[in-house]
C-alpha cells in the first residue's frame, strides 16, 4: 500500500511566529454542510453554530491579546476568513509591553523584564478550532469537524492588507457567484 504524501500547507523556511499579518481560511471538513448559517441578500445570517464560531474568533483576540490581534473577518456558511496579526516583538515589564530597544547588555540588566514565549499562528488556530468545536458539539452539532489544517497567506504590505480586507467584507455579496461557495 502506497503512503499518500500531503503537499505542505506552510511556506518552507518561514517562521509562523514572526510578527506579521496573516490571512487565514478555515473550512468545515470536506466543505461540509452550510452549518454556520446562510447568505441572504448578500449578507451572512448566522445561526447558533455560526454565532459560536464568531464568538470564539473574538475570544481568540481576547485570550491571546498580549501577542496577537484580530483584524477583518467573516464567518461564512461553511468556512471563516480572517486576518490575524502576530506581535512577538515585545518584552514586558510586569504586564506592560515595552519595545525591544537598547543593547543586549542593557536589556539583560533589567531584572523585571521577561521575554514572553514566542507564539505561532498554528497555536492560535488550534486554540480556535478546539474551543469552537467543543461548544458546537455541546450545542448539538455532535458530528461537526473542521477540515484538517488551514489555508494561510502571509500579508506582504499595506496594499495587500487593504485588498484582503475588501475581499473579506465582500465575501457574502459574492457567495452566490461562486459555484464552489468558498
């Protein structure tokens, strides 16, 4: 029996804990049923499962706000698009972020300063998928599954960020135009 090799989803040699904006898409397993609601007149109308997904996406930003922030996002009938900005380039004195400036010697002499563990995009998505799945299962969606992994794009510059934000905002309006509904 031949072993099936999957194409790697991540960009080789890229550190996904690098401080950057990332455009992510997370799908329901096999494109799944339209479990999160429906698009009506170009607007997404969330059902209870869609509300859970939206709530857990916002929770992600609150839970990990010390190293990530959320930008534009939309929950669609069978997937979610969102922009996550990771910022691991901070040090903290207590709970106050302090920019990393100064010499290595000077930074090492500050006893109250600590470096937070570097966090990654994959860890954030894992937390989101785990918690949202748990609450969907508890709400009656016992067979719910996210697709393995997720799609991502490293946002290169401000222009690209603007284009992606517009794509996310317009996604419900273009839902009916896409035969694959993605």
